[in-house]
C-alpha cells in the first residue's frame, strides 16, 4: 500500500473518530441526568427512540404524555407559560438487566423502569431534547456490573435513535 493511500484512509477515519468522541462526551456527564439536543421533528425523533427500544426486543411499558398534563394543569397553579411545546416519557425495562439488578441487590428494583424523555421546549422549538437518568449503583460489584449493562442499553438506544 502506498503512503498516500494510507494517509487518505486515515484522513477518512478522523471524522468518524471525532463523531464517536462527541457522542461519548455527550454521555460522559457527572450529574444525575444526561441530555442531548437533536435537530428534527419531535414525532420523528420519538419514533426513532421507540424503534431503537423495540428493535432490541424490549417492550415499551408506558408512554407518559408529560406536556399534555403539565400544559393542561398549569393554570390551576398560576402558571401562565408552558415549559414544553411537546414532551413524552417512554418507560421500558429489559427483563435480563432487571433480573441482574435484582439478583445483585433487591433495592436495585428502584432503578426500574428505565426512562427516556423526549421533548421540545416552548422557547426553543427548533430542537428536540433527549434526557435520561444516570443510574446509581449501591456500591457492590454485582450492582455496578448490572448498572453498567443498564447504562450501555440506554445509551445504545440514544445513539441508535440519533444516528441518521
């Protein structure tokens, strides 16, 4: 292989590496909630998240129409401006990971169901946000391993849903 050919191939790999790094950095927060912004239509992004979850053989247990409830009841509490234009929370659970969590420590049941919020802010209608909780572990090795599997699943869903 010629040096120029090798350099060309390396140059093509740089953007992909940077993209992978930016996804990793987006997920590498220290807070209890991770959030990314995606440009697109709310329905398209929500459907991509649903497809990514279902594509892993996981059933969506519940879809919470969060913005409907908040926007409907805001006036009852003196709230005059809605935070969300649209917001839904998808709740789902992997039986395999839930078993691992529960076997490691029964208190880990608090981590179920897993949830991903999809929303558009009223004051930022051009962006769709995806947020999810960063799960904690109870400090033991088995819990840490099961939580790692949970994080891998949720972040895999987010990555799959936003790669297009």
